[in-house]
C-alpha cells in the first residue's frame, strides 16, 4: 500500500481525499496533511472521517520536511496556490518522494526549470493531473485523430466558454492576481493546451496572443454604469442582490473551508469580481503554430451565458466537430461529483465525400465529464495498459504551460513568441 501526504487542503484537495479515503483505501492511505491553515486541515480530516478512514497527522507548512521525515510518504500530492507548486515539488523530490501535482505544474519557465533540475538530479517522478485527458469524449477525439479519421489535420479552431458562475469564481479568489496563477492562459488554459498537444501528438512552435480585462474589475463595471461597490460579499449589504456575489455563509462546505478559517490567514474567498486589484485577463485570443504545421485559433472568455467548448479539426479528408456543454460550478461549493459534469456532448465527423456521422462514446459519469474518476483510478488503482497514453508526466506539464507562458509574453510585448527561445524546450528534447 502506498503512503501519501497532501500539501494544500483547499478546494482542489477534496477529490484526492475522497478517493484515497474511500474507493482506493485498499491500495492507498493518507498519512499527513500540510497547510498554512489548521482549520482547513481539521476539515480535511473530517472529510476522511466521512469516508470511514483514519485521520491523517497535520503539519504546518513550515514543517514540510519534518512531516516527510516523520511520516515517510511515498508520494506528495501538491494542491497549493499555483505559484508555490514548484517549491513543494522540488522539496519533495529532494526528500526522496515522487509527486502528484495539480495543474498547472507551475506558472513560469524559471520555476519549471527548477522542477526539471530536481527531477534530473533525484531520478524521482512527477505526475500532472490532467483529468480532461481521461474524459471519454476527449479520449474519443484522440482515438479518431490517431486513426486518421479525417486524414492529416491542418487547422483547429478551439473556443472555451467559462460562464458567469464558474468563470466569475476565478476573479473572487487568489487566481485574480497573475503573480499567483499566471493568469487564465496558464491556470485554466493549461487544460486546453495540453489537450491540443495530446490530440495532435505535437508541440507548439510559435505563439501570438491578445487579451485584456474587459468585463470584470471596477473600471469595467463603472463604464457599464454600476455605482454600488463592496470589497467582499460577507458582511456587506450591497452584495445581497448581486448575482456575482458568493455567500459562503449559505454553503456548509465553503463556510467550513474558508469563512471559518479566515482568522488564521486573512484569506477572503468571496472578493468582489468588480473590485480593484485584478491583474488577470478575462478575454483572450491565441494563435499557435505547431511543429507538425497545424494552425490553432483559440479563445477563452470568462463571462459567458453557458459553459463548455466548441472545437473543430480540419483535415485532408474531412472535418471533426465537437460541441460540449458542462454543468457549471463553484469550486468546493457543491457536490464534487457534479463539478464539470456533462450536460451534453456531440462529436460529428464530416468526411470529404460522404455523409456525416456521429461518433459513439461512453458518457462519462462524475466530475469533468467522467475524467476525474478515470484519472483517480489510474493514479491510485492497479496499473493497466493505456493505448491512449493519458498519464501526463513533467514533460507534458511543462509543454502545456509554455503555451500560456508564451501567450503572456506575447500579450505583454505585442509580438509572436518562438518556442526555440525557451531554454526549457531544449532541455526537454535531450
């Protein structure tokens, strides 16, 4: 049985706690939690108790190495704020542990190089949890393209829509500061850029991006005629009728995780999406040229009426289209199994000289279109052969974030960014 320790017991941690404490308790056990906040660790142990599992020991973030020495985990699970991923990954590797990290692996090239150095020096492994790879519909697209269903892919149009529930949530939390998350092109789009690398079996060559804060933030709200503002929802009358406000006191999970924990770290989970201090974009467009000559047009908007994607592949022998609608959610604000679950998905193949047809695939159950459950089985269950090679290592983690990192540079400097300029790319090719 493998022993796991988890660092960062916020909203993303719950999926791993439930999996190890519940379905996979015969092959995995949680021996320790590590966080800056004892209230959240206490809640994490309550989640373990709910699964019928024994409590894990709790350690402050300053005791990270001591935790590893005393509890001797095989693997560290990293679910902290994005900008701290590299720190815990590197320290875990040098302490003799393998690592499972939430996406994005990290937020900039220098942090990624630190991780690569540690992997090369220690020989340990890093897994990045790209749950979307495991969703049956995304796996089906990979299968169809691998089989040459539309011939050689020449171009792709990919738009992701975040709605006014899920999309707005990034602008309430720590993600709203680019120093913490790398912006949505890194934090959120790492999923989509990884899917592109996964689907195409290639990596980017050149990136050009445009983006800005066009909807959220105080200045945009003022421009639309809004005159009442508040810093956070809790305790402010102006928030009561605002559909963008998050009322944590009405949600037991959010109250336990964040509102009841504020006295320890002054982290406010319910900041106004129309306040000052937001440094990430909510409207982004990206052009990508891949090494196999495929051209991608990509867009991400974080304030739309529905949640999901439209993606089309144009090939030498036809066209493949997928439209996907996901159930919207607020992270840790409801049933975890329904976060990002499917409301509808169609995959249609349009051959060049034949009638179009619908691709058949199993409808995934649970979070993120069924991707969560399949990924957790791969992480914590018995090893199985996967012809689609969905498990993502540090190379996949690095190449997915580099597209967003290049996009950030492109937006800042108003120029295309070539991947050959990144030291990380040359290092990964060795």
